[in-house]
C-alpha cells in the first residue's frame, strides 16, 4: 500500500474513532441518572420526595406571582413543581450533569419556558431577588446562608427540607407520612424574613424602644417617668405587640410604622417614626 495512502487512512480512522467517542460521551451524558447519596460539593444528593416538595410549596403559598430560587436544586424537582404552579423558578446546582438532567426533566414536564438552571456555587450566587427560597442542605450550611437571607426583602419566604436555622425558630413546620416519604427527609421548616425594627421609635405616647431577636420583639414604651413592657412579633412587614392592656398591630415600611391599637374596647390609629 502506498505509504501516504496508509497515513491518510489512519487519519480517517482516527477521526472516525474520535467522532464515535464524542457520540458515546454525549449519549452517556444524556443517559446520566443520579444515585441517592452521591457526593456533592457541599452535601450529598438525596431526592426530596414529591409529597414533601408539595408540602414545602404549600407552606410558602407559591403562586404565579412568585420567583422561586432553589439553592442546590439537584434533579430540578422543586423548581419544576413550582413552575407547574405557575411561578418563575430558578435552580442553582454545582453538578453540571444534574443541571443538564434538570433541563431535560423540565422539557419533559413542559415548563422549560418558566425555569432556569444554572451551574454554580450557591454561596456565590445572588439570590436576593427571590420571593421564595428553597433549601435542602444542612443546618450548618443554612446558618452560613442565614445572614444573607435575613437581609432579603421583608416578607420573603424560606422553606427547608429537614434542617433548621437553629435559634431562628421556624414560623411553621410540616411533616409528611413516612409511607409517602421514603428518602429520609420528611419534615419541612418555613420562615418569613422579618422587617428590622430594633432601636428607638417616636410615637404619640412617648418613645418606643425595641429589641429584636429574629421575628420576636420586646422592649419598653417610655412615657415620661412611666416605662411599660412591650412584647410582640413580626411576620414579614407585619408587626403586632402588646403594651400593658393595649394591643397594637400594623405594618413596617422602612423608617415608619403605622396601624391600629385597641385598649379598653376602643380602637384608634397609631404611627411611629424611627429616631435617628
């Protein structure tokens, strides 16, 4: 055989081999299926049972007006389920194969136009635009994210599969029957990001001094020489508290609060401005 012809034949065979290898790699990627317990960057992957996904989204009251971000989105099931409820949804996942799988799953479920999956590090991603944040990490990782979550817009809802925020007590919890939940995670925790109200406020009756521990508040109402204890709580921008026998409720908006209070069977308006 002509040597030059042999070289050309070898080159053709090499190219065909490389092309076949490429097709094999592509096919293998398309056939990728994750295994429960497989290692990940921060946590191993365990699928959230669909019954718990529904319970979490029910607690967050997800509607078509919401933008749901799942931090560590795995195979995309929480994002996809939120999209099937009409919400826009985004998943952040470090494993590129999982991201590709999530996109295929979204296409199968017919929600590709409502979802986005990004390969990246959830601790480096800006999720501040979410109205709902979903988590299935660990408590220590939740705590690492907690300061950023507390800086989000008051009223943002947060749901976590299995793991708490420690002393930031959940506003609501839910469990799913074990027979519907074989993959370990059967409990969900729900929080609403509270407004920040710690400090001094000017009110008609004097000065309201508040201390805040997450959604719980305490303090005093100082009116001349009189100091009356204050206890209450926040639900997003909503605030309610008691001062003696008077019950206050209202809404926080930046440096102002306003609402109504009831005392002795009478209801009146109240407002407060933050002291500088």
